C-alpha cells in the first residue's frame, strides 16, 4: 500500500462538458449512455447548422459585393467616385 495519495487521471468529454475517470470501463460506460449520445448528436447538428449559416453568409457577402461593384462603376467604365455627404446622411437615417 502506498504511503501517499496519488490522484487518478481524468478524461474531459467535450460533448457533455464533464470529467470522468480515464480508464476504459468508465469511458465505455459514459459513451454508451443516453446523455452522451444525445449531447453528441446535438453537437453534430450544431456543427452542420453552423456550416450551413456560414455558407449562406459567404454567398450573401459575394452577392452584396457584386451589387456594390456594379453600382460603383458606370456602364462606360468610369468610376462614380465617393457619394455626396448628403446621401450618406440620408442613408444613415439622420
């Protein structure tokens, strides 16, 4: 028997945000539980949803940039230059 106390390693489950003992039976028991399975599925859905919203945001930014570039130049290719200050103030709602 040891004369001093030795702490056991802990495993952090990133889906459940809890610590469990870092041994095979404890990890298997945790990973086969309903709570862990539900948290894992929720994590995967969140990753998928975040990817889809990022994709939509990038597409929206590309469309908006194309629209701004189309408005910025005349059909002849001459630049409009900066808008007058009054137009900026009207757009800002002042």
